C-alpha cells in the first residue's frame, strides 16, 4: 500500500470479476457481407503510407521485397523503438472481424487495440513471407479500433503487405480512388504455416533486462531519504514516480513536482526533473507515472472518463518524458473501462509504452477479482505486475494453504496464483517494502527476496512450499520505495538488483 504522508495505510482495493478466459474469434473465412476496412493495406500508394502512421518515421513503402503488387511496407526498429505502424479504423459495435497481414522479417507483430474486449495480437519471425491472422468481436459501444504492426527493438527491418480487416462497415477506397468490396476469400495456399510464437521462441525483452527491478520514487517527504531522479541507483530498471493527481474532470490526471520536496532538494526544478528522466533514458532505464496514492483516486468508469484518462496521461507523457504509467489505485478498478483507457494510451505512446501495476494481495487472489481481470485484459501491453506482498496479513497460496506475510513461502505461493492464472512469467514481479519503516508489515530481507526469485525461476532455495513447476522467465521485483531503500542502506538496489541482473 503506497501512501503519501497520512495517518493510516491505504484501504484494500475493491475488486471483482473473472479474467477474460477466451476470445470471441471471427470465423476464418469472411462472410459475404463483409467489406475491407483497411485503407492502403497493400501500400500501393507508393510515395506515401497514409493513412498509416509509423513511430519515429520508421516506415516507408519499398518495392524490392513485396508479397503482391509493386510495394510493401518496410519499417526499421531501433534500440528504443519497435517501428510501430498504426491505422485507426471505424467499426460497428458487437461485430466480428478478421485481421490478417503478410509479413517478412524478425519478430513481426500484428494486432489491434480498442476492441472493447480482449485485444488480440500475434507474431512470427522468419526469412520468407508468412501470413498472420487473428480475429475479435467488438464491444457493445466500440466504434473505432487501431490496427498495428511492429517489429522488435534492434532486431532489423520487417516487411508487411496485404493488410486486411474484414467485417461489417463502410468499405475503404483503393489507392486509385475506387471502392473495392472483396469477395469471400478462398483458403490461402501457404505451404507450411509458421509455428505458433508461444511454441517457438520468446521475443526479446524490449531493451530492458530479462529480470527487472522496479522502484517507486516519492514526490513527497515522509521521513525517508529525499532524492532527485538522478539519485536513484542504476540498479533500478523502471522508476515509478509517485504519484499523479486527480483533477476535477472524471478520469483525468495531472502532475506537478511537490514544492516541499523541491525545497528540501535545494530547489529541484521541473527542468531538472525532465533532464534527469532524459538521462535515465540515455542509460537504458524507463520512468513511468504512478496513478494512485491518497490524492490519485482516479475513477475510470465509462468511455468518457477512459478518454479523459488516456488523453491527460498522454499529455503528461509528452510534457515530462514518461514512458507510460503504473496503476496503483487504492479503490475501485473497472477492468473494462480502465482497460480501454490503457489500450488507448498505449496506442498513443507507441511501441515504447511501459505499463506496470501494483495491486494488493487481496486483489490478485483469483482471476475472479477485478484487478486480476484488468491485468489479463491489458496483457498485450502489460510490462509487469508487481503485487504488494505486504500490509495484508496472511493470505491463501495457490496450493490452498494459508501463508503468513513476511516469509519466503508468502512470496512464492502467492506469485504462483498469478503465474497459474494467465499472466506471462515476465509479467509477474515480487513487490516488497525496502525496510520495516516502509510498510506496516511484510518486510523480508533482500536475501529472502533473492531466495524466492530462485525458487520460482529454478526450484532452488525454496522454503517449505515448492511450486510444482518453475518459471525461468520470472519478471523481477519491486520495492516501495527507492527513498526507503536509500534510508536502509540500499540493500534492495545492491542485493536484489544485482541478483536479478545475474539471473539467466
């Protein structure tokens, strides 16, 4: 429970509902009434990509490698950008759609956001053209979705051609200006489909280490060591700035540096704060804005507040250089509309978007909890969930037994719930207090955190509880906070950070 100075810890977050366990898929073959909704899907305009937009001007039409016609899209990722190219399309509510594209190159992704349900994505890697295809059903109020293609950080250029979105709607004009309504397609003659990515290999980790250390940086003074962003040790891969503030507009966020903290730091200015974030970027780190805390009780409960959240958060991303957001809300979470807001924000930010979460233990006890449902809803854009393994008392583990906080068993048996509940191992982190002063209960020494990580990753150094399987790709650890860690001598940064970065 992450709080500004006040007399009590945060109340337990209220949450409910079952994780989205499936995706209503469109039929493999489009119906006769379906029309083509993608404009310039073959990139045959030649001298421009419109209406496609590619991050950092990373994409362009090219004619040397095409699947059909004279041109294809070629987009080149960098070490900090996945060369994401997007197109926003008008759709009809409660309707089924089929999305496909022919792609060539390393780690090429195809997906869609803003569907109003589970946003699908798929990817492949290869040296010959292969077809990616997925489907989705729009929500009851969905009228627009964003289709995207992207590669992966520093993995070389990818090609895409013949992008198609078939379903109910208004057909898009071809590059010549005529309107084309495609017939129902016949099966594609692809001789040997690419293996499912989940069965072949794991994509690179986006320029960040395989195992991440996340730390909250306090934009207030509550007795812990006060810090500038530049004071945060290099061991922290993701820094969560705590916290954004709510505004008078439902769902909207704001942020300003705390004046008292600024004074304590000798006049820490907004310009210095921005420069420090830029310096962290240059060092390969990410900085996100945490939404939560006493003054961050943001309610996202309908499409309007979801839009307010996405638009205001994106404005702060642009203003300060944040890489994304952290969800650390202390009260009601609406998985549907907050998920909608986060998908919208992810589309605005692009492929470098970072999304972290810090639910309390009660919120992740089962996939029937609303916070867990949110995590699964945004799994396609989620970096890591660092559940707070503290201030909770005893809780159930994935084996049905009750474990006391402040023990290795508590960490491993509760992490197991998330790992078995549908999150990828890389999306599960252990959130721990940096010292006994940082939380009301649940503190464990860095050595216990390291042992729990080993237990989950390799089945070694376990306590009395040992999971039935291992997760070598376990995401990492988080601490509240970098300030309390500094006050306690930096054990999280040096011991846990060092251990994480040495794990295979």
